[in-house]
């Protein structure tokens, strides 16, 4: 089964989770990168970023090589920004449609899970959502063991999603053959 892990990150927390998932599953991994970097979190920058989120802006992103149709299962990861997903996904989903895929969503934030993944799921309603995972800023944990525990927890979650997707794929294949060969 072909798996893609898509993510975006500014400070590395979501990247760490994405990498942990991709390593566990042997998946392809791709980072959505803004053309104009986020330049710190001062008052005016934060105001600008808040507007990007509330007005559903589409910041420019660098081109990418993958095609969602090449994958059976796609994980999509985002840092939580103002209780929503990162605006680079507005740009991405404007350029490509991810539909009729099995998907799973993950996020990192400074607080426990809010509405970000629900909002992201709503944008991806034409796909089959197999699950969501949220954790608090893993790489900023004081204790390295805690970072490791969270990243392992994320990978374990991803493996259960993978197993479920594989089971579904087998059942779909069985149904398809039953229709074609009528056995
Ligand atoms: C502009 C901005 C807005 C944020 N808003 C929220 C928020 O509403 N809720 C939350 O839990 N964390 C919020 N955070 C914290 C980030 O979600 C958190 O640090 C995340 O792990 C960053 O991911 P990254 O290291 O991959 O960039 C915000 C961070 C930034 C920069």
C-alpha cells in the first residue's frame, strides 16, 4: 500500500511527528513550504498570520512533485494556528483536489486539541477520514524521553490507521473481483 505523509511546519514540531509516522510506515514524505518565510512572532507578524487564517488567505507555496492519486493513504499534518489549520493548505487544496482517498489528519499545538482538525476534515470531506491525532509541541518537552514517548505514540496511531486502510483495501478488492468474476 502506498502512503504519503504531507505536513507543514515553522518550528519543527509537526515535522518531528510527520517524520516519526513516515519512518514507522516506510512512507513517502513531503513538506509544504511557504515561499515567504514566517519572520518571527512579534505583534504585527502575529496580526498578519491571524488575518491569513481568518480570511482563508492562500500564501504562495513552492511546487511539489507528488500526485495524490498515486497514494492509497495520505496523512496530513498541521501546526494549529488560531484554532485552525495552517493557511498553506488553503493554497494547496486550491491547486489540487484530494478526493476519494483514505486520509488521516494530525496536528501539534500549545494546547490540547481544539477545532483545527475538524476544520481541516471539513475541507477534505470528499475523502474517507480514518482518524485524527493531536499532541502538544513534542520537541519542546523538557524531558527527551517525553518527546520520544509522544513521537512513538504518533507512530503507533499511524500504524493502526495503516492496518485499517489495508483491511479496507483488501475488502474493496474482494468486492471488485466478486463483481467482475461473479464468484
Ligand atoms: C501564529 C500562531 C498561532 C498559534 N495558535 C495556536 C492555537 O490557536 N492553539 C494552539 O494550541 N497552539 C497555537 N499555536 C502554537 C503552535 O500550534 C505550536 O507551537 C505548534 O506545535 C507549532 O508547530 P511547528 O513547530 O511545526 O511549527 C500557534 C502558533 C503560531 C505561530
